[in-house]
């Protein structure tokens, strides 16, 4: 992603964004990360500060497609669980002030440390800016606020920066704060584009759909679609993808069936027909997208065309990996993705773990990809998405993309890990808590309904507590909410339903849906308020 948003800093003591001086300074800061990682990972009493900037630094028009995008900053609140370490300080920065009950909700999920003790080590900072500008840019535009952040870091030699994703903006932020960034070097961003992914899959010798990458113009797309059609005459559909599309909403479906009348025509005739259909009949995953906007973004960020994988029985699993700060690659989880939308390409949620019939294979592929990315200098968390088609007792595997950022599968897994002190066993694909219990979950960012609107964080939490659906540390079971702040305005909330079996996690999910409908659609909240709830006590 081009660094077009970075403005010249008002303080001349900092190097210009993108300059050789800034790149050299960033490199020196990054050299601190391995030693800092070793220190913190091996000593729970180590003093250090994590500066959390959950900026979704993505293409602005792509973010507009995401309902309640401004509240997605709340997804990184799982990092408040780091406050279990008694000498850890967190500086958590958001665009708008977080509701106090949301902070209390997370702090009371902490085990082994009083919430008040943790709260004293938590510094909350906000920009009071609700615009669609990336949070990182908002900070860089506010020199006084930047100085407040710098002063909140006790020792810059024992501090690091954590972001949702990294771009040149986050590099500039790290340099101006004087701390290293625990994440991808922005110089490696191309590895995570749709075009870059295909090149990594090819290097790892992992199967992927037939396709062509590094496209930019309408003519490029038409030429690529024609080549694919010639290579695979039976192909019915192809997918046109923006390089930096998010959550499947940068994709569009192209259908070849209406062009059967020109299938045997000259190449020029077929190409002209394809180009015309791009303008008139490309089916966008995002309902608000139109060709003119899509073509402009495609020209800017580039993209790919690839065959749409078809099959009667399909699954969309993903494998999560990490390359730590000392360069060690590892697989940390597998999931089955829950996809929706008209074309079934929009990410809605996930279940853990992935189906055992293919878990080991996608984990093997994940290990190969993680090893290659580690050699190229990647650090941080990332996920690899697949599409599988059942063939008899086995599956055909197709690698689809690599998301070099914290994604929709990051926060539910880490929340369960923090809540239970457990870990992932690569040999079995299971998650085992410190008490020896296997755990499963269903997570979604997309519990959404018109009758959810207007519900405050306090009301949502009371509903969960009243119906005994909240997470219990003793049983290590229950529902954990995220995106709580989005509910009142957008009628949308996220959940991680942690259970003792896949069926138990599904039952918790169905229970929270049923309870929310009963309370908010059928007005059974009146029954709840007849008891001594927190609301009546506050009257």
C-alpha cells in the first residue's frame, strides 16, 4: 500500500516519512526486537510497555464496505489480557473514547490479578476523531498527542508497538515514538497482496486455482480472463480480486456462460466481449461497488484473476501461523471459516479447530509457507486461507490468500489462550487448557439485526449475566463479546463462544442468538428488569 497518506511531520526533529534516514532509523529500532522478545517471553516479571494502535490502515473505500468499521479497533482489546503480567504496562490508543463498561468487562476477565491493579497499568488515549482516516494517520497529525504517548512510555528500550496491520504509516509512527514495531516490515507488504500470495504458493509448490497475477488495467483483466478461458474451456466462473481487498469484499465474479456465442470467434472478438461484460455484468461481492470505482482501485493497487473453485461439497479452512521476533516460524491454530454473501466469499466467522479430515494437510502447507516467509524476513501473525473440494474420501486443496495481519481468527484464539492459560498441540490439532481440558469455539464478528440497535454495553452485559451465558473461569466455558461499542449504533456485535465440544460451542452460539432475539425483539427485557438488575439499582 502506497504511503500517500503520510504528511510531513510538524516537528523537524523527525526524518521525513519514507526517507532513507527514516528507513535507517526504523532498521536500528527493529534490531532491538529479538532481545526484547526473549526477555519478555521468558520472564513474566519483566518490565515493559506495549503501545497498542489498532489502526485498520487499509484502503478507505474498502473500509467503507465494512459495517461499523470504526469499532473494529475494539477487536484488539484482547491484548488487555497481557496485564496479567504484574510489571506490564499498556498504552491503548483509539479513535474515540471507549465506554468505561467495555474496559471493565475485559479487566474482569483477567485471572490471577485484581482488576484495580491491572487498571493502574493501563493508559487509555483517544484522538476524539471519528473520521475514516486511519488511526495511525490521526496520531501523526497530532504532535501534542504524540508527545503525550511518548511520555507515557517509561523506558523506550523496554517498549514496543503493536498494530492491526503495518504499512509505511506504522513505520513512521514507530520512528516518531522511538520504539520498535512487532510486525511486518512495510517493505515486505507485497508478499501479502493477492499477487504476492500466488508467487509464495508457487515457490512453496502448494496447489492453487489457475490464475494470473500482477494485473492493473481493464485490458489486463480482459486478456487474463481470455487466457484462463482458453486454458480451461469448461470454466464457468472466474474471480477478479483487488490486491488489497479486505474480508472478501474486494472480489467480483465474472461469468463465462453468457459468452458461449463468441467462444469460437476470433481472439479480438472474444476479448472485446469480455471487456464489455466487465463494464456491465461483473458481479461485485460488495453490494455498493460499481465498475468505475472498482476499475480505478484496480489500476491503483493491482490485482489478479483466477478460476472460481467449484464443487458440490466445499470447505474454507484457514491455518494461522506466526514468525516470532527471533525469526522462528510456527503454526499456531487451524480454523474452518464461516463465509456468506451472495457469492459465499465474505468472512463472517470461524470455528476451531478445523475438520480433522484435512487439518493435518493444511497445517503441513502452513508450515511450508511460514518457513518461506520467515526466510524473507516476515515477523508477526498471519493466516493462510484455502478452498477445499471433496473428492471421494479425500479433498482437493487450493491455497487462496495470505493475510499478513491480525485477522478475524486472531482475537478469538488469543482470547481463549489468555483466558485458559492453554496452548495448541500441533500433533493433535487440539487446544488444551492448563487444567487439561480440550476446548473448542465458534466466533463471529457479525451478529447483526435491526432490533439490536440502541443496546448499550451495560445492557448487553446484563443480558449475558442474567441468562448465565458469560464466560466462567472455573468451567472455562461461556460467551465472550467483542465489538461491544458497535451494537448501539450499528446493531452489530461479535462473540467468541468457548465450549467443551464443537456441539457445545454451537449451542452457546445459538443460545446467545435466541436470548438476544427474545430480549430485544420479543421485549422480554421487561421480565429481566422486574428483578434487581443493575439498572434498577442505579435509579
